[in-house]
C-alpha cells in the first residue's frame, strides 16, 4: 500500500517535471505574441486621466480573463476530437500575425494620415462623456485581446499537441494565466511610469536632485518604452509566423534546410514575404470594394 502511494507520488512528480519543461517551451513560442500583446495593451491603456488608468486597465484585464475562459474549452475540445483543426487555426493565425507585422512595417515606410482624437481627460470632457469614452476603448481593447488570446492559446496548445490531453490542459492553462496576469501587471507598471515620475519631480527640492533626475527620466521614458515594445513586438510577430509556416507547411518545411542561413533569418524572411502577400491581397480587396461602393 505504502509502496503504491510512493509510486503515485513519483508519477505526479514526473508529470509536473514534464509540465514545467513543456510550459517553458510554450512560453518561448508565445513570447512574440505576448510582446505584441504588451505593446498593444500599453497603448490602449494610456491616454486616460491618471485617476482612471488603473480602473480602465482592471476592466480590460477582467475582459481578457473572460476571453481565456471562453477560448480554452473550445481549444481543448478541438484538440481532443478534431486535432487537425488546431493545425489549420495555427496556420491561419500565422497568416494573421504575418499580415499584422507586414502592415506595421508598411505603415512605417509609407505612413498614412490618421485622425487624431482628443485625449480623454477631465479638462476636455464631462464625467459622463469620460465614462462613455472609456467603455468604447475598453470594448475595443477586449476585442483585440480576444484575437491575441486565440493566437496565444492555439500556439501554446500547438507545442503540446502530441502530449496527453491532461498535460495539454495544464500547460495551455498556465500560459493563458501568465498571459493575463503577467501582461496586464507589466502594463499597469508601464502606464504609471509617468505618474511616478511626476510625483518624484514634485518631491525633489531642486532641479539637480536625484529624485528630479529619475522623475524626468520616467516621464520621458514612457513613450520610448511603448515605441520600443511596438518594434520588438513587430519583429516577434513575423518570427512567430515564420516559425509556424516552417513547422506546419510541408513546402516551407522542406525548403528551409536547403537554404544555408541561420534558421531565425529564414523564418523571418518567410514570415515577412507571406505577410506582404496577405497585405497585398487585403489592400487590393479594399480598393475593389471602394470602387464598387463609388459605382
């Protein structure tokens, strides 16, 4: 009886070791999307009055958690009864990621004029208008989070698709939880950087004090941090997409070994090329659709 109990403990320990290893691999695979998720949410959570940033971020976080609760059971059912659907969704998700990355690069090279919206502050809007604007931004952020959450869950699940269902559930759920708590925790720190900076500046007695220097650095660093995350996220999106194409599309899987370049460059080039192909088709479709509307 005792020996059976210890054997059970050994089995549980072995499973947890496997889960830890697979979770680490899945985290690496989803790191690119998490970086983009971080940049997107940091941008969406900024621009509010300082007193409303954290409440808005909390509302988005709850919506993100609900997204994961909806997505995870569907993903596990597909894995159990229709595993080929996971591969199809992975490739489609890869095309979307590649398109997103290519679009950001295209926008950088050929910038388009966008209408600038007024900041959501107490000085420009009434309290009712602020709350209404917040609802709109929260809804938009949650919809964007849903798309990114699908990508995170499917890619995490794809790394353990050949493992038993129990391990798939544990590993993917861990990644989903980390994606929510980790990303929004870091976003909260980022969006409060400037507020912490202003407080340090107020506490400083003279302009040459350390607190004044750190405060100014934090205030100036916020837009740079968000821009930096956007650049890193864009590169990561293309790399993740390229990795999906290389591993799950036979043509690219057989093509890559023949090219004498580091694998990271191969994946980036493939992701970028397919991203611009998708971007070209979408832009062409938009132009044709506009012509039909004018006609």
